[in-house]
């Protein structure tokens, strides 16, 4: 089992545990704000399951039906996360509206808040791990899960402060009003998760700084060639696809041209892990004199 999948299983366990803790806090207090916090954990559980399924599918090797692999499956998980966040926000707004119309005092608020704080601490620790490992493993599904969890932690802190304020001031309407703010916050989180995933689905290129590094590798490792042009890149989950044309002297043998390609490919894979390189070799008269000059 890969590390990404082990982490995804861990997310499922943590999400279920945190949801159970938050439900206890809500039942103890009857707080609409704590209910909104628990609803967000329902989304966490669903997205953790979606991430696990997507990561497992994305790790499948290329086959006849999918010759470029299944890497993009993780982006669909991230988009699903955004959709589920919107659904949760609507459910929270509905409950908050009822609370605003008929606010009620909270039961055992301090005990409930203490329980909710425990859940927030667990979430915070797991969120930090997800973001770190998601970037390290270049997993869109784990990163999306981590970003949403970060929003959940921020919401929980706000809920704790708000519920405490409602109890201390006796203003019962603060509880549902806070739930509205939580709903708006997670709606923003959903949009950020979806927008970050759309770039991958639309074959967005690598960042400019990475592109500069790739051009330098091609230039320094392409000794014997004339130039390289039409460099194109795209992301697909953990994979980075790199394509370009390499111009070589017309009299160069196929063996010599192939050795140059192997040298460039090795340099690119050292610079960018999990990259898939395609090089189209062309004779010297195809040079455009506008691409990458080989040193």
C-alpha cells in the first residue's frame, strides 16, 4: 500500500472520530453553531472517503483504455469536496435561520465547548499532516482534504469563541448568527478547493519558476543538439507531462540523438519527480531560432 493511500485511510478514521466528538458536543448543548461545526465534519468524512477512492484509482497503471494513466481521478475527488461543502453550507443556513427566528438558551455550554475543543485539536494536528504530505506527495486529493480541514479548524475556533460570547452575554441570537458566518466561510472554502482543481482538469501548465528550471535542464543536458522549441507542460495529479521538439544536426545518427534524449530525460526526472517526457527529434533545418539554446 502506498503512503498516499495509508494517509487517506487515516483521514477516514480521524474524520469519523472527530464527527462523533462534535455530535456529542452538539447534543450536550443544542447549539446551532456547534451543529454547523458537526455538519462540516460530515463533509470531512465524505471527502475523506472520496479521496481514498480517487487515490486508489489514480494509482492504477496505464492501460489500453487509459494510455496516459489515471492520474486525474484525484481532481474529481477535489471537485466533489467543493460540491459537498456547498451542500453542508445550505444545511447549516437552514438550521441557522430557524435559530434566528426562535433563539433558545444553550444547555451545558461549557462542557460542550470543552468536548468541541478536543475535536478541534485532533483536526488541527491531522490538517497539518495532510497539507505537508499532500504537497510532498503531489496529491491533489490529500491537499484538497487538508485545505478543507484547515477551514474546519478555523471555523471551530470561531464557533468556540462565539458560543462562549453568547453564554457570557446572554444574547442567544449570537449562536445562530455565528452559524451563518460558519456557512459563508465554508462556502468560500468550497470555491477555493474547486478552483484549485479546475486547473488540473484543464491541463494547466507548471508554474513559471518550474518552467524556467526545465528550460535550464534541457539547455545544459542537451549537448550535441542545436536547440529545443515548443516546450509544453501539464499537470495530471502527481504526474507532470513534458513535451518538446529537439533539433539536432541533420547528419547525426539515430543512436547519438537517442543518447542526447536519454540524457535530457534523466535530468528532467531528477528535477521533477513523476514526470513523463516526450521528445520529438527534428533535423537542423526545422530550427525556429526562438526556443531553448543548447549550451
